[in-house]
C-alpha cells in the first residue's frame, strides 16, 4: 500500500486541480456576468497547464528563455493558490456582508495580488533564528551556523548567497553546516555561484539534498571541494570537540521506501551500522530530511540537523507538512537527541513565503550541567 502512495497522491492532486479550475471559472463568470463559463475555464486551464509545464519542463533547463518561463510559471502557481483561497474567503464574507458580484471579483484579485507580492518580499528577508542547546561532554561553547535549502537556481543566485554569507559571518560562528538543497536546477550550477562561500569565516561542511541530486550532485560536490568545503558522504569526521556524521539523502530504514529512496539505495539504518561512531563523544548528525530520529538516538547523536520541509513554505501547506513530518520545524527533542529542522533560507517553486520564514539558524552549543 505504501508503494502506491505516490500514485494516489498525484491522482488526488490532479482531481483537486481540476476542481479548483471549475470553481474559479464559475465564480469569475458570475463576477463579471459571463453567460458561458467556457472562456474562464479555458483561461484557468491554460494558466494551470502553463504552470505545470513551465515548472516541470524547465527546472533543469538553461538560458534566458527557460529562466523566464520557469519564473513566470512559479509566480503563477503562487498567485493561483491565493486567488483560489481569496475567492473562497470572499464567498464566505459575502454570506455576512452582501456586495455586488463585480466588487467580489475585484476584491478577490486584489487580495491574491497583495498576498503574492507580500510573499515574494517575505521570502527575500533572511531571518536569524537562535537557540541554545546543552550537549553532554562539551568542555566549552561552540557556535554553529546551520544553512539549508538555499536553492540556488532560477530565482536565487550568487548575490543572494553573498547576503546569506554576510549575515552568517555577522553571527561569528565557529563552524557552518549546510544540510542540502544548495542548488535547485542546473541554470546557475557554476563556480561563480559558489564563490561567496569562500568568504565564510569558519570551516564549512556539506551534505547533499534531493534537489542537489536532480541538479547534479557529483558536479556540485566537486565544485564545493575545489573551494575548500568539506563534503561528507556517509562518513564520520571531527571538528574541535564535535564528532560529525554526514549522510547522503536517504530513507530511514531498509523497509521504508520513502519519498526519495528505493530499496536499491542504502538507508540510514544500514549506513549508520557500518560507521565508526564513538558513542560518548559530542555528536552532530547532518542529513537533509528529518527522518530516522530513533536511529540517531540509538547511535548516540546529541544534535540532528536537517531541512527539506520548508515548513510547507506557503500557507496552508505548513499544516500539511506538520502532518507528514513530526519534526517539521525548529528545535525539538527525542529522548536524549535534540533535532533542529530548518525552514530553509531559500525557496522551491514560487519565490514566496506565506506563514513561514527564510531562516539562518545559529545554535550555541554549551556544556551540559549534568
């Protein structure tokens, strides 16, 4: 049954998409007194097809035209989502406050435009999230910066990365951990895009995410190693007082197909059992998605750093992600293991954040009182 989940998900997605198109077409035909809703249905269907084709077909495409199509399709995706929610909200409000049909239509469009514009602005503002975590075995404080889901690609490039680097340096971390999805397509997969990382004033460690795999993980890792970033691939290393475990993006257990793993690939369960891990040393685990917390705890991990979820990125998907991932955002704990799931500092798809934030995570690790 679990193997059928992706098929069921996509079937439900397209059913909901078709329903949304019919709903918007009927409402806008009513708003603007169009006797035949076919024109509006064709309009919304056309926008939906363009949106899907632009995002799916041009994610890894390169060149000015491809970039323009992807940008337009992604912004249309966000706009249509909030147009649908705006129309529903206006319909509900109209039950209490009666207004004419044209006014309802104009109000719906204005609300969707405002939310879309606000979401684009919000995504560009990179916030600093700070936490303190007590780690057994530490002898002195260590400040770490956790960056995840930067998604260099059609929207975010070296200028954005430089701003992230400058904000990170201002926090004076001792070490920087990047937990995947550094890239989001091949369009800016160049050494120039990564050059800002050379300005970080601390050692940098990287593990891959699923979007790095789509973009070309091997090439990304080669370029990172060339500029001095330490790339971890299912291995253990050490920095200062910390033992660092870095894993490729994988499913948690051998029996879990996961969203991005198959039985042909290793799992956290199989990889961790083969690593030379010192159980009594302060340990940080780097993995792209917040899966397998039980395994992390079993192998003595004190702090698990992950991303991937974006906390849904766009309302109301933050509620969906909360149902899918138990550790969907922020600092939480499972027994003796702390886990911080970053909401990400970039975006995927629409360059927008509504109800979520783009964050640079600064964690102060301090000796445990025990």
